[in-house]
C-alpha cells in the first residue's frame, strides 16, 4: 500500500507503482490513503450493517475480507497464492471454500464450530449470513438458479432471521427479480 515517506530523505517505496490502486475493486485505495468504508476487508469483516448496493456488486465472491491489494503488491511477492503453494496440512480443511448455502442455515453453535481458531470468528453470525447472501446474489446475477432464489426469498420473509439478514436478502433479490421480469416481458 502506498505510504508517505516517514523520515527526511526517505524514499517512497512505491515509487510510480499503482498496482494496488488499479486492482482495488471498490476504488478504496488512492495515493497514500485507504478509505476503509469502501474496503472489502472492512465491509465484510468489521462493518455491522448492510453493505451498500454499489459495494455489494463489487464484493464478488469475497465472503470474508479481500487480499487483492496484497496479492498485487510487489513488496509482498511471492505470496502463497502466487507461488501456488498448498496450505499447511493442519489448515487444509479450513482453507477450502465455505458452502454459502450451508452458512445461511448456520446456528451460532455452527458458526463457533466452523470458525474455531480462525480469523472468521471476528464476523458475527448475521454478518457471515449477510456476506453469503451478497456472494450468492453476485453469482446469481450471471447464472440464475431458481432453488437458490427461492431459498433467499424464504430468508427475506423469515421473522426468525435478524433484520440485517432479512434486509440483505431483500436487497439481493431486488436486482435478480427485476432482471427476471425483464426477460419474461
């Protein structure tokens, strides 16, 4: 991440490099600054409320956090992903993708079991469900699956779900329903 020199005569380690700025999907990074409110790491890990529509679309399939700026930074090379290294064997089971539909059905006990000794523990249950809904909505924008749409509709109307989860389900459904209506006209 571009930083300002801290001492007189210190050189800027980033120079003319703008890889992190160019790669950031939400334009959260500007020279020498990060707007945390636009950063996917913040919105998926720390932010407790609904994710703005603009950022939902840019979240893509990032369930928890985002490392794009770290992956493109030449000062971080070679990263595990760039070297295509397998995760340490003790963490292999955790490194696999999480089932987004399963997350939607989690109880607090399920969340605690799935996030044991993991940074995922930082996100509350309703936040993980919110994030899973956003990821599913983004996937459904290009590949509609009526069973998943039906499941999200059920969550949107389920009074047992938190307001955050219900409102996210409604927000995720809106563009899907609009696109579907447009196809059936």
